[in-house]
């Protein structure tokens, strides 16, 4: 009996559920670079290159371990163009009795796979992806009966369940969250270690040539490609982060600096989400750094919270609330995504910097995504469907399960507060406090109104005015609405006028 085991591009782990009981003498692994998954949204060139190079290296590892692998290259003349067509070809060519696959990270693909048993005419075993630390059933049980879900409470339960940074039943340090220590502004003379990069080998170089030729009209650059494409390299990136960046990660995790896209962040989301690293081992490495005195508690707790808290939390919400979650639009936002999200051609320096990093590296750190790019889209009233499509296209660590709840729930508040307790809206003062962008910007963050004023200043108040019927009862916005009520008629009129003028002239902003 021959079992066909399909491995997707974000399942590059030897511990993946679909490989766990493999019989290497009889079973066959199928991996395929298919046009349908490259172009259903036109992914960033660097993301495609990263995944194809990592897939090819993973297939090579399997072969060297004695596994029979069918691997279809994108430019193979017999490439069927979709995962289903590749599975059909493999079944037709071999005596396949069963297909085993680990559930994908997208509802769209999950629905396709659910139909395979009837369309392919063989047994299809669809296994849960147990690389995650919270099963979907466990999350559904936790969420049951809660009108609103709050990551902080979920994170505490996960800390207890896995005994992470715990002193008996209490958190180490006496607090669950050390964010109050993690909001330092960037300092002059900060020494930022360069990211760990890897020169492309022949296999990766072939992929870069393929992507340059076949995806020339996709967003992004391929220059100076240096991503890890094997587990060994990904582990080296993790070690490099723990040693050189984690000690300062906490206090500067919200900071932004001109022409410094990487800062003290880990840059391992690419590898976690593709399977080259596993969340449990990443958390263990950070916790060990704390206990051995190599990193302070605020840094370690803040980093672990991103993985054990947010990452697991948003995945749970995605599978709990799809497919309807994708269509939520609490503010009824309908504006088209401005062209400068693609070109970076804007006089708003913070936006230009974030788009430039995105184009070059398929990366921007979480504050650039949330409080610059996302904040602008929220304040300007850009349609959630367009913002979600953009985030999914441009980032190498973006898969719908992680992107959609973060964007629709946290960035845009499109779910009306199911995920977040308030919109993450802010004026120019926040960006000025957490970056050195404003001192070089065309606009003046100190000015609140007029053509020279920072657009975030009046767009913030216009957002609160425009959406008052939906937000005025939010307890966390009460102080801001009381401030708004103290403004005179002329001030309100100036805010509305400046916002209308700016939004009407977005191509020139």
C-alpha cells in the first residue's frame, strides 16, 4: 500500500503531522511549485523565492534521508498549475491508496482539500497542524461563551499550561506583562547588529533566476537575497537573535529609525511560519536566555508573548470565525488603497520608510505595520479587503491565518472589537515619540492644522469625529472624546477641512 504525502510550502518541518508515520520504503512525498498558489494574490518576489528555495532544500533533505520525493518545479512543462492537478498526476502515475496532508493555513485551500476525497476517488486524511501550541479544539473551548476575546487572558492560560516564565502558580517578576518597560524611544548612537544573512547557493540562485523571469510584474525586489532557506540556517538566525538582539529587544521593540529596518527584532517570523523553526523551541531558547542571565525579563517576556500569545491567539480566531471574518467592515470603510502603498512615493516620511523596507525585504517590523501603515489605512478609511490583500501580498511571513486577524481585528478594528478592545489609532505625536522620522519629514508634526501639518494629526481627530456613533461608548476612548468635546467649532471645522483636502489629493500626499 503506497501513501502519498503532500507537503505544502509552509510545512517544511520533519515533524509535520503528515510525515510523522511515514514508511520511507513505500510512501511517496509530493511537493510542488504551482502557479495557482503564486498568483491567487501576486506575492512579493522575495517571498516566492524564499519559499521555493526552502522547499527545494527540504526536498533534498528528504531524499538524502531515503524518502522518495516527487518535486514539481514551476517551469516544468508538465506542471499542472495547481495542487489538485499535481496530486491527480501523482495518483495516476503511481499505485496510490491514500493521500495524507496536514491542514493548510488558509480557509480557501482547506475548502478545496475537503472535496478531494470525492473528486480524487481515494481516501484523503487531513491532519491538524500540531506544530502550534494550542489546538483548534482547545481554543474553541477557551473562547466558548466569551462575547469578546482578549489575548492577555489567553496568554496567561498558555503560560500556566506550558509553565513558561512561571514561579509556581505566579508569573516570574510578579507581572504577566512588562510592556511598560518596552516603550523606549530610539537613542542616538544605538549600535544595531546587522541581520544574519546567507549567500545564495546554486539551488537558491536557480530559484532567484526563475522568480525574476516568471514573476517580473510582482511587487518587490530580489536584490541581496540573504534569507535562511534551511533549518540549519534558521537555527543560526535564532541563535544570533538570542545572543545579539534579544537583550535590547524589549525596550526598543516599538522604536523606529531612519534607514534601519531590522533594529533588534528577531526576523524569524519567516521561518516559524514556513516550518523551519518550531514555536516551542523558539520559546525555550528565549526562556533559557533569561534563566542564564543573558537577557532581561522584559525582553524575554515581550518576545515570548508574541509567539505564545499573539501568534497562537490570532490563529485560533481565524479558524473559529472564518469564512465570515474576512468580510467584516465595522466602519464601512470604502476608500481605495493609495498608490503610494506600492510605490513609496509620498511626502510622509514614515510611510515612505515602511513601504521602502517592505519593497526591498518583504519585511517591516510590527510597529511599522501597525502604527504607521495600518494606522494610516485605519484613519483614511481604506477598505479592509484591499488592506488585507496588500498585507498578504507584500510580507514574506504573511499567511492568511496570521495576516487576516491582525489586519482586520487589530489594525482596522473591522470586527468591531472582537479581537481588540479599541482601535489602534494615533496621531503624529506617537510616531514622533517612537522614531526619528519626523525631524526629516516634509510635514511638521508640531503643527496640527494646515497644509504643512502632519496628516496623522488631523486624520486622527477626523477618524474619531467620523466614527463617533460607533466609538463614543468605548471606555478606552472616553478621554479622547472628552478632549474632542472641548474643541471649539472653528477647530472642528479645520480638522474636517484638512482631512477632506488631504484625502481628496492622496496621489500627491
